[in-house]
């Protein structure tokens, strides 16, 4: 019963955002740690693909909640929003080169990596703050206080 209540909120999607942020943080920190390693190629997670999966999961959730009152939703398969997130979204791939390659065959950009890391950290913090706010609301409802 509790699981069905939690699935009606945005908590499962926020959880995926936080997980993606944590995994991407690990990859970006690895890029910074190897900034002087010859022949190292920076890696990253496919952010655009994750955003597409998130959009699809939000749309699927909306269709599931409204009962799918459109022709397009009539033909769609009702599936949980979490099913949009495949394991490939959490696997690091070689990042596109952002600048020139140096003589040691390394493509380093400390500033670029720190900027990505900062942006990722802000996204992850946002997801965690929203989750915390939703848990606070649920706690207020359960304890019957305003």
C-alpha cells in the first residue's frame, strides 16, 4: 500500500534524478583525477538521453494519472514511469572532445570539467531538496498537522 502511495508522487522520478546525478558525479570526478594522465579520454553519462527518458516517464505518469483521455494514449501501453530508465543511461561513455588535444594525447579541460561537476551537483541537490519537501508534506499529512 505504501509503495502505491509513493508511486503516485514524483518521488520515483526524483530518485532516478538523484541516482543519475550521483553516478555522473563519480564519472566527472574521475575525469578530474586523470587530467594529467597521458592518453586518457574524458567520460560522461549521456545527459541528453537521460533527459529524454525523464520526459517520457513524466508523460507516461501524466497519461496514467489522467486515464489517457486521448486517442494517442488509447493505443499506448500503460507502463510504470520507472521503466523508461535503462542501465545504459547510467553507463559512462567517452565524452565528445571540448577542445584541442595536447601533445600527450590527452584532451584536458579542468575548467570545463569543474563547470560540468558544479552544474551536476546543483541538479542533484535540487532533486534531493524536492524529495525532502515531499517527505515533509507526507509526514505532515500522516501526523495530521497543518
